[in-house]
């Protein structure tokens, strides 16, 4: 009888945690570069069941193993590539294949697939509310002209006649004219050997103690965003399944409580 309390209560807690994970996925379905989470549950403290005699307890016979508690094991991150959406926004970038953008935050460097950038009051490329985007060499990217263009490897260039964030002397070198351009910065893209050691934080950011590996030739799509890899149909199905399991466990647990109460009050009087 008491084992049922353990099974049902732990099942309710596990399904509640799973619903939190699913809800977070659904909330972030429109977040650029978001990677969905999946919670995996496990059994806790398995025990061996034995059958013994009624009076003599010698030579117990093993029957099976059982577990009274179900618990959350780990939440895994799905790093599969999301689909691409053209936005025509000049500060929107998407990564094709492996890699992460680097963001300078108050807590240190963080990594993200979210390329929905903007510029701050000083003209630096930034991930809104998080920090400035790192360029090659770990330096912030200053963009004070909207006439820039970006190639497939993340190199940001300006027409030769536009000063932008370069000094006037740089604009006059070699006397280039016409359609000549000059590179003012390049987006820094890094990758990691082991994604399992990445720690997922809020707002689609990741942190790790691993040394980042520089991606020398990244594949970057300009004026495009990577959509989240959350499948709404799959998440809705998982949510309904968890809700039904939670409701069923709650109803049976209520029945257990009523039976135990009746056994203590009515049957106990006889």
C-alpha cells in the first residue's frame, strides 16, 4: 500500500518537471537560434524483492527488482539545425552548420546561435540586453554606418568612400575608387569538441569551461535568422501526455488517501 504513495507522488513530481521543460520550449518557439530541451527520467534506488516462509525465514527466494521512486535524470539539449528565415534586417545573421556567436556579457563570454543583433547607443553590434558581439580577436564590432555589407564568412565591409568606424587615413590608402570596399570587422564564430559540457543559460546563451575552437571559414547568412528547432506538434503531444499522466496519478493518490483514512478510522475501531 505504502509503495503506491511513493510511485504516485514521485510520478507527479517528475511529470510536473517535464511540463516545465515543455512549456519553456513552447514559449521560445519564436526565439531565433533556440535549441529545444528534452527531459529524461529514471528509476531511483532499485530494490530486490524476496519471498520467504511465513514462520521460517531461511533461504529466501529472489523474485524481481522494483523501484518505488521515479525521478528526473537529466535534461538534454537538441542541437539540430533549425530552418532559416529571410528577414531583410541588416543586423540579422544566421549560422549554417556548427558554431556559435560570441557575446561579451557582465558574467563573461557567452555563446549563442541567436543572430538577431542590433546596435547600442555607441554604435556597437550587440545582442539586445545581453552584451556586445565579439569580432575577430575578441574585439567588439563598431558599426556607425548602415551602408555595410557582409559576405558568407562574416566579413563586414564598407564602400571605400564611406569612413564608417575607420580613420580617414585608412580611407585614402592606395587611392582606390569606384566599387572598392574595405573590411572593418569580421564576426567571431567558435565551436567546441564536446557539446555535452555546454551549460544552457537563459535567453539562449551557453557557457562552458572548454577552450573555444576558432572557426576559420564559418558559413554565415546575412539578413537571415535561424529559427528554433522546436516542433510545436511534438511539444503539444508531449504536453497532453504528461498532463494526463499527472492527472491520473493525482486521482489514484487521492483514492489511496481515502482508503488509508478509512482503514485508520473505520476498520481500526473493530
